[in-house]
C-alpha cells in the first residue's frame, strides 16, 4: 500500500511532515500523483498562525496539478495518465445552496487542506466531479495555478467587469495580478494596480495592467484623478487584507461604484468611513473561492500565461525554506512552486 508524505504547519513559522497510508479509493474517486503545488496567500496566513478560519496544526496546500495513476470503477471523466488539476472544495450536497447549484454558498463549505488532505504532498485522492483535465499546452507548474486563477475569475465575474470600465486593484500578489489580466480581457480600458513592490507592479503590467502605482513614490489621489477624470473608479478590488487598503479601495470609487473584497484579513475588524456608503452610494461585496469558475479559468489560459507568475521552485523536502521565501518580500516572490 502506498504511503503519502504530507507537509503540515505545526505551529506559527514551523512546517513539518506526516505520513499516512493511502486508503483504497472509492468508486467515484481518482488517485493523483502530485507534480507541482503552489503556495497560496492563505497558506502564508496559516504559516504565520493568523488565518482567521484555520487552527494549527493543519495540512497545507490546495493549488496543484498532477497525473492520474488510478481511477475508481465509476469514474468516467478522466483515465490513468491524464494530466489534471483539482477544485479543492468540500460541500455537504444537502443544503439549499447545494441543491440549487450554488455550491460556493454551501452552509458547510470547507476545503480539503482543512480536513486533513493538503497538496504539499506526494499523492491526492479527489472526487471525480472536482477533477479537471489540463490542456496539453499547459505545464504542470502552470497547471498548479488554475486554482488561484479560478479565485480571480470568480471575483471578476462577481464584479461584472464590462467594456470601458475603469478599475483599480489594491495588491499585486498573484490574485491581484490575475484579476488585472482578467479585467483587461473583459474589456476594462483602464486597469490600475497599486502595490509597494516595483517587481510585482512590473509583472502586473506584463499581464495586462495599464497603470502601475507605488504609493511610496506616487500620489495615489492624484493618480486616481488622472485615470478617472476626478470622478473616481468604476470598480475596485481589495486583494491585501488590510484596513488601510480597504479604506483606499472604498474612497477610490466614484459614486455608485463597486468594491470587491478578496483579501484575507488577519485582523477581522476595520474602521471605515461609513458615511461614504450614503454620500456616494457605493457598494461593497466579498468574493471567496469559486463556483463553476474552474472551466472558465482553464479556458482563459489560452490568452493569459500563468507561468509568468512563477518565481521560485523548491522540493517537498524544502517546504520550510519555500514558505520562508514566499513570506519574505525581499525575495520578490510571486508564486512559489513545491515539487515532490
């Protein structure tokens, strides 16, 4: 019987490993040999011990790709040898949201890594309904980024980006950069990205952003006025998870503008200018995860090159170093890949 070596975060700032025997797969399950797994921003919150929804110790990793090595008797979506990625959600299938196809709002929504199966590992067992084939042109490394691409897809779809929109994105991590790329693909004419890292801003411009703003060098209010003609932005995205950027994203909006919050807030409360909701009739919404977004994200890889986000690669045995590299902004990391 195969044994699976899985990475875990033991305590804040410290990774380790556990080893479990792989169970016999069910009739609708697929056994995947992991080829590449990426560190997510939420993984870094876990590594710091500050993820608001996750307690330590916990298995880690949920952005990955691999090769199918075994299928259950009723599996018909994939065959052995297929290159795949996985949507790492767990839903109850019983609540109203699940029954109406809106599984992203499942009352018992969880993710595989929170339930003992992370992708910083050698193998992964998935239900076939969440397994998606990778296009032949996509490498395993790029395939591991379908999950964050689906997060960005979900956020952009919720924001209903349309032709001519003026958009501002706070945070040039992988999600922020991918949101910028998708906004441009959807027809937004002005896509400004705000971040403190010139390296990340340069990458955002490479993938579709039209304006890069570094608040350490640029006057944010002046830039907003230049782009919007003093009216404010049509849509903004908060992809950092800080009170400061939340307020900036609110106040950057024009009247009746829309802010979509994507970042994870380690501090769950914030002081905000509440009267802005009244005087400008702005709208604020959240975007978490995905719901029927994986197929769209996979299709969009025809025009958006995910491999441009990959900056570092480590082996599974170097998990501690991989997390430290991803967390240290001096390394200018965007996407760090871990390979078993």
